[in-house]
């Protein structure tokens, strides 16, 4: 009875302070781990999972946690934030040419990967067909967090980056449907009905995501909020609304949030750099929390018997299933062989497969704990191999890029009463705007550079003032020419003073 009373004791301020202290220490350690992972080349996934394992029952923290349902709910919430952050950072000009190939990989490629991986798991490790199909579906989804965090540090061709980012944003939806279908009790009578369900959910999710993104971007561009800090909150709220609306409409909420975020990210919203920084911060918190929680859920001393099946299934996935799906999907698009090889090796897995592995546990599938353990070991081992070696593979294939001009960071603040915009422009390293005079910018009539901040000092520039790397410019533009002024600034940043001569698109028009 005493023990029962101790368990029912209400949460006090002292307990809350202790909880906040533990959470803050975990976040501080995790943030410090970002530096370790970036310098060592290891994906941050492994570091955060390691923190969770150390805190768990087999580690120094001795925290016993086995709530798979709570892990799944929190993992879904974190995935929404990660997909939103990824969509906000996806450039439409890079994704648009790769959209057909990415869609094929997310649909046909997933089907090929599931079939090949499940066959290998059944015949090589002796797993029953149901377990083999669940594992095949779980590990066939490339991880958005891993792809977004690793690929953006590697200078790859735009088509490769766009294909991988779009694929990772699209393929979560069909994989979730497959895992739920395979984990539900009873046989699947009609496979074509499952395909129809996937197509319907994807169509609904795409429609809802595009609609919410377009309405949200229109509203943010035409309604001036009273404080700049409200714009990042509004953008993330719109993205989460897209997920909720898509799910409530019996569509794919994951596809809806990614597409809505992509629309918002390419809409040139006010205070955009601040919004991106806010979204990146939320994305990091979501990744840290999700990975640490997954590390807590695993029981290391139970993994011994599942290491060999995980290595075999991972080898089939990495060396057979993924390359076959890439070749089958991308050969019709005449993608060069070197890019196909890189796309095969860059099919990174991360926390998403581990989260999906909790679905069989929640559904009560027999030996669901073993499925989770196999997926956990597979993800850790092959992420450790693929992530750090990806830059070397890209260089070996001759696909690494260097010396590319950096794009400008432009932030827009609406001046509603004056019917204008104040553009804050930062000239980064590598920008070809370095050495250009103010009058050589050839901004459209109705816009002008009003202030330059250099080395901490501000001054009003003359027409002959030469711009330098690191300068910050304040450009005032009337509402009708705001977009043209930004296009011209970006064109000069890419192409220099001769960008397009009197045109506004510059290097973009010549590419």
C-alpha cells in the first residue's frame, strides 16, 4: 500500500524542476553532440540514439521505458516537424526537374524494394512471410531527417539532390500504409484494393497540402502581422494544419505537410531567414527528442540474436533491393549511370524506419519486438557505413561540385502603409556580387539600395560604391517591383555584373 501511495503522489514543483533540469541537460549534451558528429562525419542520428541508449535500462541512467504507443505518437509528431522543415528548405527549381523520377522512386521503387527485401528476409534468415513483409516495408522508406541533414552538407548536382529530397518527402506516405496493412490482423484478400487505397490517400494528401500551402502563402503575403516573430510561428502552424487536414480527410498527412511546406518555402514570404532559422531549430529539437526516445525504447542486451539477420537483410536492401529499384525507376528517365549509383548508395535510413517498426508492436503482431530489434540494428550499422562514405562515393563518381557561387540571403519586411518592402540582403562568401558597383546592379525603377553595413559600420552608398563579401544591404522596393528586385539581386549574386545584361533573370535565364 505504501508503494501504491508513492506512485499516486501528485507532481510537485520540485519534481517539475528536476524534470526540466534533466531535459535541459539532455538538450545541451545533444547540441554539443552536433559538433562531434559534424567534425567526425558521423550522422547525428547515431549520436542521439547513443544518448538514449546510455540513459536506458542497460546504460548509466537505468531508465526503464517500454511504451511503444507513446513512442509512435511522439515519433509521428516529430516527423511532421522534420518534414515541414525539409519542405521549407526544398527549392522548387531543383525539385521540379526531378519530380517524375522522385515520384517513381517513392511508388514503384518502394514496391520493388519491399518485394526484394522481404524475399531475401524470408529465404535467407527464415523469417515468416508476414514478418518479412513488415520488415521489407519498414526499411524501404528513406529517412527525411537523414537525407536533409547529410545531403545539404555535400555539394551534389541539383538533379541528384532534388530527387533524393523529394523521394524522402514522398515515400513516407505509401510505406506507412503498407506497414499498417501488413501489421493488421488477417490476410490481405485483394492486393489491388491496397494499391487503390494508397493512390487515393496520396491524391487526397497532395490536394490538401497544395491547397493549404497556397492559401497560407497568399495570406502571409497580404496580411501584415504586428510582429516579425509571429511569421515563423504562423508558417509552422500552417504546415501542421496541412498534416491535420490531410489526416482528417483520410489522406496522407505526411505528404500534405511536405507539399504545403514546399509551397510556403518557395513563396518568398516576409522575414524568411528568421522563419528558416526557427524551423531548423524546431527540426533539431524534434530529431533530438525522437532519437533519444528511440534509444530509450531499445534494450541492448536483447539485440544479440538479431544482429546476424539484421546484417543479412541490410545487405540485401543496400546491395540488391535499392539498386534494383533505382535502375527500374530511373532508366526510363535516362538518368546517367553514375547518378544511379550515387542514388542507390544515398538511400539513407534513419529514425523513420525505427518509428515505423513500433506499428507492429502497437498492433500486437507476434514477435514484434524482434522486428523492432532487427530494424534498429540494421539502421545503426548501415547508417554508420553509408553516411560517412557518401562524400567519397560522390567524389569517386565525379559528381561533387566545388566553387559554386553562394546564393544571397534576402529577408523581406513588408511596409504596409507605404505599400513597399524593405529587403535585407547579405552578400556571402563565393557570391559574384563582390566587386560590383551599386549602379551596376541595375535594379528596376522603384527600388534602390539605401544603406550598406560593412565591418559593423553603416553608410549611405554612392552609385560608384563597390560591394564586398560580408556586406549587408538595405534595399527599399515598391510593391509592384519587389519580386523583380529580388530576382535581379539573386541574378547578380550568381552571374556578376554582366548577369543577363539588362535582364532580371541573369544566370538563371541562361542555365
